[in-house]
């Protein structure tokens, strides 16, 4: 029996999915994906980060965050990450340009939609992948709660980017690596 490798994808967000900007919600929402070509690369990364925590004298449960970490810790983390094999894809959403009532009224719907958009606009770079959501376990891409929209996305493609109108949000996904 042949082993079939599958990618492992970890989403993370920045900002918040709320729309009350006047009351403190962020004007933009970002979803970034860290993509490993297989489980072994993800395990190597986990070990390297654990070793870095110990080298820096941090708890094994310490979460590296750009905000709130001092410069030396950020640089040590970035040097460690630079040696690892993974890719990153991200989408930045200007919430002022979102007009879909369901997306504006349900943080959960908006969060799922943001993940769908970064996955849908992946320029063929994500295939045969499992999505790992913040401690919620593996979910196969295409599970009902994260299913990608069927059919072509209305819009145009030109000069290294794709623009689409979908679900009340204009997305522009740029593929910097071609």
C-alpha cells in the first residue's frame, strides 16, 4: 500500500471578525495560512519551536506573538522559522467593503467565509490538504462547514492577481511566488 502525502494547513487570524469599528473592532481582518507539504515538515517545525522556547528559557506552552514580544524574542523566532520548510498565504479584508447581511451580522459566518476565500484563491498551491483549526482537530478541506463555493467565481484575472465579487466581499488575492 502506497502512502499518500497530504498537506497540513494551519489558519490564523489577525484583527477581529466584528463590525463595530466605532466601538473598537478592527477595520481589517486577516487570515493567514501556514502550509506544510506533509506531516513530517509540521513535526520538524513543532520540535524546532519547542527547542527555541527552551533555549530562551520560556515555558513549553509559551505562545510566540509578534505583538507583546520583545525584539530579541521576535528575531530569535524569525531566525528559527527561516530555516523551516513551510509556505504562507494570506488575505486581508477591508470590512468597510463587506455588504452581505449574513457576513456582517454573524462573526462565525464571516470567519468561515474569510477562510474559504483564502483557500479558494490559492492559485493551485493547496491540494490534498487537511485544515487544522485552533485546537479543533483536523478537518478535511471540503467539510460542509468549510466547503468552497461551487462553480467559477465571477470576476477577472490579470497580471498576477485575481479580483472577484463573491458573497458581498470584493477580494483581491495576489500570488507573489507565481
